[in-house]
C-alpha cells in the first residue's frame, strides 16, 4: 500500500488523532516567547481546574487566591501520593464508565496505576507522530516497533491492534526475550518489510544491533532513523545501533503516565514538548518534575518522575521553539552510596566497562555498603587480571573499601515492564 493511501485510510479511522496532530504541528510555528506565554497560561488553567474539580488537589492546593503563579510554590506530587490517593486524583465529574485504569510496569520496582480516557490516548499517539516527524518521517510511512511491555502488545494494547497497525503502516514484535531465533526473525522481517523507522526499548534495539553487526547483515536503505525509549541510551549502544542500521539514532523521553515529554531532533537537540508539558529541573539536584498540561482527567502537577536531567539554555540549529534539556543517566534510586556516605553516579560504573565488547548484558548491584556485585552475560568468563582491574577501578573511583564480586548469568532479569536496569542501589 502506498504511503499516501495508507495515511488517508488511517486518518479516516482516527480523525481525533489527526486533528490533535494538526494542532501540535501548528504550535511549532510559534516563537519561543509566544510558546512560553501559552505554556504559562495552560499551567495556570490546569492548576485552577485541579483545585476546583479534583478532590486531592482541592485539599492540597488550598486557597489559590494567594497563589503567586509560580510553579515552584506548589507542592510536589510523588509516586507514593498517586498510589495512596488514586481515586481522589480523578476529576470528580468524570464518567467512570468511559475511563480506563492503566498501569506502569514499575521500572523502579514500584508499579503504578493511573486513569486515562480515549482523548489522552489519542493525544499520546498524535504526540508520537509529531516526534517521529522530527526525523523526517511522514504519516503513512512504516514504523517497526520492538516493544517489551506485555500489556501493550496484546490484541487490545497500544501496539497490538492488527487492523490499526496495518492501516498505520506499523508492525510490532513482543521484545520480551532475545533468543537467536527471535533476533534472526526480527532482522529478516525488517529486511523484507523495509520500514522507515525503528522504535523500541534501548536494550531490545541493542541486542538486535549486535546480532546484525555480528553477522554482517545489511539493513534496508529505507531506514532513516531509530528511536530509543524506555531505558537509558548510553553512548556505546547508540554507536552500535548507528553502525548496524546505518542511520541516525534518536533518544525519546516520556513515561506511561505523562508521555511525550521530550524528543531528539536531527541536530541532536533533546527538545521538551512545552505545549504538552511543563518540565522543571530542581536547582542543584538534576531532579525532574513534570506537569502534564493537557490532562484534566487525572492532573499530574509537579510530578516527581524519579529521573535525572536538567534544562538547557540556548537554541537548537533546527529552529524549533521547544526548549532543550539534557538527560541524566539514572533514577534517584540508582545512585550508589559509598561507605563514607558519598553518593556515586551510575556513569562511573558504566565507564569501567567501556570497550569490553564481549559483555552481552550487565547489571551492577550494590549488595552491601562496601560491596558491589556485577552480573554478566558473556560467552566466556573475564580473565582474572581484568576482574582485578575492575575492582581496582571501583576502589579508585568509589571508595578504597569497595569490593567486587562477579557473577555469570544466562540472562539478567528485567522489570515487569520489560526494561533493563543497569545499576541498582541499596533500598
């Protein structure tokens, strides 16, 4: 089916999604000042709606007559708040017969539930389409998904509706495990189907890229981009994907509760979608708080994501009015606390493994204040001198008392959402 016909059919099936897309694309013509004013107005409207219509916020926001209009003067919403007050976070006027209950997989080990409706779902998909267009993709062109969340790849999931997938030019594989047979089948399907984009978990894309490189396979020249999401995108996997698929690799940031937070453009800028979210970086902490500007059903206001990152000054050569951000490499519970109390960033541990291409998967785990475990999936054990150098690196970079134990696994367990965690600190 030619892309123009596929686009026409898909638009007829999902008019709300394409109407939302048209509005989102129009926002890209705003200048930065106009976009900032709109964001401020949308944030104020969201806060007043929540205080009036959402029981949790009616209590927590208090009298808004005294509010100075600054986001930072409002309370932070934590994941524990969401767990404890789920019902009270739903708009009191919502028709419960028309809303659904979604779930995160709990990448930090703590699953979360949230309310959603068709409008939120369609806006999420429209936002994804706009993000894809930053690569040069256009509606109607094919997208191949490698997705690890079971709830999304069933017949009623986000990426599991066969008729809709066919009309949209989408194909989804359940990237829940990576056997040689599965990787071979995915690579063959991509070569035969000739998609324009790949989109998926960073770990799934990395495994497929390694398979392609190891077997010297040629990927189709139809590919213009690979979108990595859901997990940290480190430099070495990005370089491996670029080599395997011979196209640009993009980062994408969001979460199930608040999707489409930021997308990377062809110039490498990570753009905050300021018409959909208000993103804050708490001074001195690289701690991200997000407010979903469009979600009136279940408002997320100054929601603490548990992710690290910061907002950047300046403009991108691409000319987009959307502001820039830099992603951190960890969640707050992935910081390692050394025996002396110093907190160490995951980048230190990942850097110790640079160049060790024989390692297929790894996970650092802090098992005691003075001991790190390194779980590895690799064809042969590391030699003794290399293990000794890794332990010496730990002592030099983290603490002189730090010890290392290396464990060899056939696989490393993933979270309930299919994500791979590279480092796990003490609870």
